[in-house]
């Protein structure tokens, strides 16, 4: 700022200073300078800085003054500073909350996590704070009120009388019919709820909505949402690790993905064994049944149906692009094409979210909603999971010399991931950062996040429709249909089952003609006890109980298939009429896989299920390990 001769060889110099603060705001800040050199003497040591906000930078109006002997060179390193001030205690300014799940089944619960920030956006420790939680319905809700316990909210199901419950095999009554004379028959706890957290001693609040799904298959829909959410979390971690070249983070993401994959219910095979609009009791509600009860079409139904068709197309395109990706030969074009598919899917979902489907419209679109939530979205998640596993195997285990070309020549990204690989490389220097992998993982994260948002959006339709149906006391008391097996022909004799016997055929009744609704579960010689116990239960008339039993059977069969090859879950190629005996015929052109891994014949189980009517039927047969 100024200089002034103070002696024959000395000058006095005055300077302002610039101070940059850390994360804590300070008041009455002062900076004091000291010198460690006799040639540089401090004349005015203290500089008044004033008040500093967290992270602020300030240039002072006050100065410090030094006296320098000009016969010696000046070295700035001889000056040292001490800055003091009074810390400003910053209180909470805002709060956000997250819920462990956006969808919950009756008798389920959610945990609430508050995040409190100060005025500078810094997250504060929750330790000193006290929170209170309230839950209120958004619109009409039915059933028992939610129960708050600290930062947890549970949603009790209705108490109901059950018929023919086997408490030893089915202690929770999941597979037993409801009593039609029970006042709660046909009803279940459900609705949209707003969870609000208040910060004690302040006016700060934050809210989130949770969907309580009152369908008979709510647990399976919740599982689909958890699958998407868990996959999204893992892939987000993988994207961040790849972006920074964090090899240990990539290894952790790979282990987390393997753990997710080990949960065999996270698969299309199990999640497709559902009926998403199954009412709590009775049979499925057809459009004709609801029309007779006064339900009418909505003004946006046609637009919703068209938007839904576009969403399904976009899901198929995205899955095709994911499955086509070669993780050992990724190119900018292949990733850009996959990203374009993800973007188109996200936009199609945004268009759908702006529309509402009536209750009658939901019944009319029942098969589409079931296919979308139960099959097409899980198929997309399965494809993303598989391809992410392949990519993580490459980036977390490849040696430098063994890396694919795209990985060996990677550069650090200087642009956001959304810009694409080419933008990553502009103005950067080569470093060991997996840019292509980061870009791919960001697309996978986008797809899994959109899939979960898709499940949540369609669940809104399910909740609204089922609440309206229950409020109108609309119950199809005739219940679901039955399934029975007459004969299995999977060898030259009806008494035996041979692996890969072509064609294999099952005849019976109640199969219908929708092959996508029918599953044949094969249980070999190991692990069949639980299934045999379940098959002693009376076939439910309530489609909800039937669907839950079907899902359990398929879940067991799928686990046995994955863990030891002693089970299998199959869909018929087609269903037609049995010309010889009448009734229905399931046709398997390539036969059935081997489920008896031993050398000797054993008694296994063939189970036919139909999610269209909730029917279940089983037959014991002798399974051979090999034939011919």
C-alpha cells in the first residue's frame, strides 16, 4: 500500500492482506504477523479483519507494516501469521428427510433419516437435535392408522378371520382364504401417506410421501422396488469409483453387486410370479364387474394408455442396448446409443407421470400393468445387473497389460459424465482413470433409477385404484379359479420324468391360454420338504392367497435352481387344447432341465401355477438323472 524511508538502509512497507476462511464462521477476526529475521522487523503486527462467514474470502482495509533492511534481500518466508476470532455457533437452517422405502406392504415399516443443514449448507450432527414424526393420509386411506416409534413408522394390516388356516405350515395365514362374513373381508390397510419430521425448538420441518399398497401381492411389488433401489445404490458407487480411478471402491462395488445378485428373489423369475392388482380377498376385478358397480373411464385414460405403450417401447429399447454392449470393446458410439435410450426412457416416464389412470382404466390395463411391473422392468434390471457385473469384473480384476484397449488408454474426464466419452478427453492428460467405465456406470445408474421411479409411479395407480375399489365395497366374491394336473408326459412313461425329453407335456384344467401367466416348477430330490408341506394346504379361493403361494413356490424353485440345479422354474412355449382327453395342454418343445443330480431315481414334484387365477396344483413323479 505504501513505502517510507525510515533510516539510512531501511524502509517501512505497509500491506493489506487477503484472508480465506474455513468451514466455521468467525467474528472479530484479527491477524497477527511475526518475523524470524533481524533484517525484517515488524512495526505494526495486528491487522483487523472483521467478521468472516464460513468459506468466505476477504481483503482487509487495515494494514500491517514491516521495516526492511535494504542491504539484505527480503524473504517472505520469514513472516508467519496467527489468525484468531470468535467462532459463530451456526444453528440449523434447513432439513431434508429420506425414507428407507417409498413403498410398503401392510405390516411393513419404514425408517426415517433426517439431514439437518446450517445456512451455509453444511450438514450438522443429529446428536444434539430432537425430532418428532407425524404421519397423515394424502386423500383417502383405509384400514389401521400408522404407528410412529421414534424415527420408525409401521403400517399394521387389518385383523381378519381366516378359513382353513394351517397354523403349523402357514402361521401368518398368508395362504389361507378370508372369511366372507368378516367385516374386513375385501379390505386392507392402504393409502398414500405424508411423513413429516419436525425439528424441536424450531419451525423447521421436512416431508416425504410413502405408498401403502393394499394389494394381495404387495410384498412382491415392494421387492421389485427394493431391487431397483439396491441396484441403483451399487451402480452409483461404481460410477463414482470409476470416475476417480478408485480401484478399491470398484472392488467394493463388485462385492456389493454380488451380494445383491445372491438374493435370488431379485430376478424376473420370481418377481413375475405376481398379480399386481390382486384385491385383498376374492377374485380379480374385471372391467365389466367394475362398470356394473358404477366405475367410469377417466378423461386421461386414453392418453395414459398411449404414454404407457411408449414407456414399454423405451424399456425394451434400453434393455436391448444394454444387452448388446460388449464391455471388452466399448466405443463412444455404443455408449452414446445406450445413453440416448436411457434418456428417451426417462422422458417417456416423465410424460406418463403427468397423467392419471382411472380405476376402470387400471382394470382394463391390468394385464399390461402386471407385465410391466412383474416382467419388463425386472428384465431391464436383470440386464443392467448382468452387464454391470461383467464391467466390474473387467475394471476391478484386469492387469494393466491385460486391460481392453478402451481401459488401457483412458484419460481423466474434464466434463460431466452426461457429455459422453469424447468430451472427457478434451484438454486432459492420460491418467489411470476408467472414463468409459464411469460413463457406462452412470448410464446404468440412470436406468435403474428410472426403473424404480417407474415402479413407484405405477404403484400410485395401484394404490388409488384399490382404495377406490375398497371404498366402494366392490368384491368379486366368486374368488379365483382352480388348477389341476391330469398327466405329465416327460418320458416314454407317465411314471417318470427324463431330462430334455422332447416335447414334454402337462395336461389338466385351469391353465387358461396365457402362457406368460403359467409356471411349471420342478423340485428334485433335495429341498422338497418345504414345498411338500405347502402343497398339503387347501388350494385358496382368494386370488391374493393363491398369488402369495405361487410366489413362494417359484421363489423356492428358483433358489434350488440357482444353488444346486435341483429345481427349475419354466414357462410353457404355448398352451392349447388336449385333443385326446380334453382340457388344457402345456407344451415344452425342448423338454425340462435335469433336476435330479444323482444317479438313482428319486421322487420329485411337478407344480403347475397360474397367476391369472391364483391356481396351484402339484404331482409327485419319479425323476431320473438321465435317460437312454
